[in-house]
């Protein structure tokens, strides 16, 4: 899209980036500055810098590129596939792998790997999140199911919405959780100050329910099993921090210093159960703890059988 503006007497002396924001406020100042930096804004036929001061009668011409819809590309990346058929794939995701492309992680994600492996995935969630029915954080390990087609995606998404998908995690948390069995029913929403964090909040918070059972008490730690009834972003991590027992190794909601040697949190999606979209059969999958998590428990003297 090409735009041309003429500088009025009242606008003389105005910086070109401020001028463009006032004339075309649909784009932010930072976006205009980026276009200027790319040489796409000319004054009287010459490219200018963002701090250029305009004069009456000058012509400001800009070219705004058409937006390009980002698309995940297939990449050959090793995967630990637990189960696969014509409709879905169940994957045991390793620590450090992002589920789908996003700012800061444009590739090398689970989606990139699955597009190479499967050839195609459900298109319901668009070109950057094809097939993704639910997610795991980058440094959370374990099971998730991915849909190969829209039929399977819709069916699985419906089960998650109806809270019939069984998602069970194993977590090592700081301190001794006194109650052997408990439920945390506290709404979760964006943190008021840090928008990259989630928090327990009644302001714009959504219902979030986590059930937990203590598996073992260790010196200064508790190993527990957590079952999601809902699936909010960072739900287990936020809920455990809220009750004063953050997940070990969690850099966002816990202590960076006491990580137990893990790069990322001691949180593993060990069990996943759902009804197969096509066959109607209930399917249940299990993934053992990753080696780093299991080694940490051994060092702490755990007797729990993985």
C-alpha cells in the first residue's frame, strides 16, 4: 500500500515519525520507525531518518508492505512418538522444546518437527499452531496429543472443554506440603504488572482447578502428583507458588538459585488419557520421568518408583 501526504503549515518542524503517526494512527510509532529504518519512507523523493524535521509543502511518500501470514515450516527434528495413527500423534516432549512457533522461537519447535514427520496437521489453529490441541511449557516435559486433521482436532478440543481428558503431572516442589490430598481452586489471569507472567487474580482471572496428591516427602521438598481439571497457562506452576510451594527449578515463579541442577522446572506430564475421536475407545498413555528429573530425585534420597 502506497500513501502520500503533504506537510501543512501547522506541521512544519514536526519529526517525520510523529507526523506519520498523526496522519496514519493505524500504525504505531515503533512500526513507523521500523518502516523508516527500512528505507520505505521518502521525503521529496529521498529516504530520511525518524528524526528528520519536515518543511511546509514537502511530500511524504511511504510504502507499507502487505502483511505476510507466517507459516511453520517442516524441519527434521528427532521426536519421541508414543503413539500414532491416521488421526493423531501422542508425543513425549523433551525439556527445552517449544510447542509451536512464536516470537523468539520461530522454528525448531514441536510443530516444525511434526510437519516434517506427518506431512500435514489439523488447520483449525492456523498456520503457526497446526494440530495443537493443548500445550506444555518449553521446559515442562511429557505427553501431549496433536491432531492430524480437523475432525480429530474438534473432537479432542471438545473433550478438553468438557474436562474429560485426563492430564496427570509429577512435580517436585519446595517445602513440605502438609495436606496429603488437596485441591487448589483459584482463578488465574495475566499478572497486573508483568504481562509475561500469570497470577492468581480475581481481576480478569479464569477458573482454574488443580488437584494434587503427595507421593513422597523428602528433606525440604515434596514430590506430588497433580491432575488438571482446567488447563490455564502455567496453571500448576502458578497454583503451587500461590500456596507457598513453588516447583523446583521454576525460574518464573520460584527460585532461580535452588534448581536442583535442572534447566527448567521439575514438572513432567506423565499420564494422558482421552477417547479416540474415531474409534470411541478410551486410550491412556504413560511417560516415565526424564533422566535429569529422575537423577535429581535419586540424589534427594527418593524411594518413589518411577
